[in-house]
C-alpha cells in the first residue's frame, strides 16, 4: 500500500456529502414506513465514517441515498456539491460512475467474469480503451492486495476475502473520491475482516472518503467519525 | 453516434462482445434452442423464396425469345392478315422485320416403344429469310425456295426418328428433310419443336384451298423499350375504321409471369415467415428469462456506473450475436440443402446460383437478424429500466 496517513489537521473541512432534512417513506399497502426521518448530516472530504445501527435502523437506506441508488421522499442530498434531486437517471449514473465506489456485504461480483474483468467493468462504462483499462485493473488489484495469480480466476474460484478484495479493486476502478461499504466484513471471518478494514483505512489515508455501514461495534475503531442511527433518526 | 457506429464501437470494445458471448454460453442449451428457431425461420423464408424464383426461372426459360416480338393476328370474325395490311405495317417505325406466317395442322402417326402413337404437328409456310430470324439449325440447312425440301422441329425429328436426307410424308406428299432445328421450347409465335417448315410453293401444293393472306404476322422490333408504342401504331393504322387485327406484345407475357411468380414467391415466403415469427417469440422468451435471471447482475452493473443505454446495448448485442450466428447457419444450410434439392427436383442447380436466388438467401439472413433483434428489444428495454436498488435486492 502506498497511501500515507492523513492527520485530521490536514483533512478537508469541505463537506463531500450533505443530507438536509432527508426522509424516505416506503408505502406498503396502506401503511407508510419511515425508513429515514428528517436526517441531516455532512461528511467531510477525506473522512472515514462509520454509520452504526441495528438491523432495520435505516443505515442501509442512508447509504443508498448517498450512493444515488435511491432518492429521498423529501429533503435534499448533495454529493460533491451536486444536488441529486435535480438529476435525471443519466445524471445519477454519472455521479455513481465518477464519484462513488461500492463495496457490498455479498461482494456482488459478476460470476461469468474473471477477477480482472470484474475490475474492468466500471471502466468500460467510463469509455476507457481495452488496453488502458487492463493496465489500470491490474494496478487496482495490486492496490487491493490480491495476489495477481488470482487475476484470471472467476469469483467461485476465490475465497470470500479474495472476492472482497476484487470488489474493493472494482470500487476503486474509476478512482472515485467516495467509497461506500455496506457491511464489508459481514461475510468474512474476523481475521480477513480486519485485513479488509485495514485496507479501507489505508485507502482513506490516501485521501478517499470512506463511509462504512455496519452493526459491528468493532469496525468503529477504524473510523474517525461515527454516526448512530435508530428507527430512521440520527441519535449521535 | 449513429447505430452503426455504436455497434462497431461495441464490437471493437471486446469486453461487451465477450460479455455477450459468455452470457449466451451460460445457458447453452437454451441458446441453441433459440438459435434453431431462427435457423428454421431463415431456411423457411430463403428456401420458399428460392423455390418461387426457381419456378419462375424454369418457366420463363421454356419460353424462348419472346421479349422482342409482336404477334399480329386477324381480329375475331376476320379470316386472315391481308397483303395490304402488311404494307401498312411496313410504314410503322421501330420495325426490324415483318415475317408473315401461314400454318396448318396435321395428325401424324409413329411407333414409340412398340405402340402406334398419334401426334399433332404444325406445317408452316414462312419465307426462308424470316425463318432464319426465328429459329436455329441443329443439323443440315434451310430449304431452298420452290423446292420440296423441309426443315423439322426437334420433337418431330425425335418422334419420327428423322435425320437429314430422310423423307417425311404429309397428306401423301413426300418432303425431304434437309435440316433439323434446335429445341426452342414453348413459343407464343410459332411452335418450332413440333413444326415442319417448307417453301411457299410446297405449302400451296399441300394446302391448295388455304385462305389468301396469312394466319399471323410476326413483327420483330428494333427497340424493345418502344414495343408497346409500336403495337399501338400498328393498331391505329390498320384498325382505323373497324377492328381487323389484334396485336399482342410478347413481353407482356414475361411481365405477367413476373407478377404471378412474384406473388407466388411472396405467398411462399409469407408461410416461411410464420416460422420466423415463432422464432422471434422464442428469442423474446429466452431473453426475458435471461433478464430475470440476471436482475442482480444488472443492479451491480448499474451500481458501478452502467447507464440505461449501456444495459440496453449489452442485451441487444446478445440478441445480435444470436441472430448473426443463427442466420449465418440458416443461410449456409439453405445453400447446401437448396443445391441438393434443386439438383434432384429441377435437375438443374444453376437456378440457385442466380442473383435473384441469392437475394432471397440474403433476405432470409437479414430477416433472421432483424427477428432476433426485435425479439431482444423488449427484454433489453426492460433490463435497462430496472431500478438499481430493486435489481440489487433481487434474489
């Protein structure tokens, strides 16, 4: 890993993610379910944030809002100073493609593609040439500490930890300023989980804003900021 | 970027092509079954078109040299074409030659496979110069004016086992065969193959009671594009006061044949296209199943930056690949199978290798690709419209 530790004093005060009075209501038949209630937060550029909460607390909904996968029923979400409510589908896609890298609990790799091809996918949608993206994908796999002999392995030929490293490399493919991780260690053993979190810590120290959603209090130790959420409301 | 550029860009971007290829291979049995549907459809459309086209070529081939002639016949109620009417024809422009024809029929008897057979032959009085423009000799020479010589058509020669130098007896008069004509097939002017052609003097001797004048006049035109106006002019000149002659342009036969066989081809292709329609529904089904099975993948793709257009392109590329492979196989099988069937049915596979037959193969090929693309359109659209979050949650 090449990323140097960035002390708090050097971190930007510029908010890269802002949520203003955001509510998300799901309608199930006649029932209205409040997944988020008037949430207002600001996440600074270069921060490492853990969003903590129990199952059903609304933490994943919050992450989906930040990741442009879902839109609020009311309120405003800004990513990199862009108001998401003003964007159409293509605009939201562009934000996801250029500003956000996703890491999922289930890894979510494409089963028919090899590790390196999975990393190339976001770069294809960014219009990069085959040669350039292959070179960059190898670099990203190296950065994610995946032994390169696994580059041509398909997901079912790799361990959970290796798959999560591929997922991290894929999330980094377009060099996004924000990494969103939804329970990134949820499917890993403790040691592998620790290694993945160390990797995220290192990525953060090289300037990437990392936002991790978890219910595991252990992960709080890796972050600079913790946001606690309960029943769709920020409690601390 | 237009559609062609998009496709070229997708194909040159080998990851799109690779994804399409792997997704098709993923459910190989299902892909093969969908491809078989397209293959059958392409074969049905192409072979039906080729069949109609071959029928047309086969029939038009049997009508020889019919395009550039006008047949002038006595109008109903009139006995013959008069010398005066021929003089009037000579004043019309665009005429290469005027060939008056007198003819009578005879029943002849011959033995074939040990049995007595009766056959009808036409005996013609056509001047030697005129006859030379209408027929070709297989063997011998044309008759001399005033002689008792004759030339006979190929069927007459074959049935009566005639050769040059032999004699043929018509109404107790013996004529010496000096020439045998090449087989010409059916004609709208004269029936060469079953004809006996002799000099005017001999014809008058055979049929002393024949009408003054001619049974028909064959007019060969210089410019075939002007054939209709030449026919009109002849009619205008001769039928001024009353209808004395009817003029028939032989090219109208080919035009009618074109229309009739064009309709037959279209009808046959319509039947063939039903199988392609079924193939289209099968593609739609396969692609819809594939879309459903890959919902989560679509969600992942969208999460990592795929736009609606990207997803649409990926699915359409799969449909295009399926269509291309299946249509190519269908076209090749049509050519291979068509060659064998043509050789067996028509005894002549050359009809398959004509430009018009190849057109039907290409038509089947492109219809196959179009069907595949149309079948893939709705699933591709559906996939592209999926909400990323809903797709990611799909299990």
